[in-house]
C-alpha cells in the first residue's frame, strides 16, 4: 500500500509535512557526505550506527505521514 501513498504524494493528493521533507533530504545528504559523526573507517561496522539512526528517524516520520494519509482517506 506504500506505493499508493507515494503516488498520492506525487499526484499532490497528500501534502507531506515540511519536517519530513527536511529529514528525508538530511538523511540522503548525511549518508553520502564525507563528514561522519562515527566514521566507518575507524570503527568498522559500528560506524554505520549513526547512518542507520538518521534513516530510522526518517522511517518513523514516513510512517507517520502514511498514517495521516490513511486517516484522510477514511474521512472522505
């Protein structure tokens, strides 16, 4: 059902909160930026913990947006 949610965003049927957009962009930039809070080269696999944390925050906000969209479908 998430594909219908993404289509609703694309078709502008659902307005995503600005916070979610900011976190999504920040997650992508932080993942590919050369600056890292916990560098993978020094700590190995443990260095991915901060990257996973940023993506977990985005996943939680994405799920919140999807719930808001589903509630909106029920009220129509």
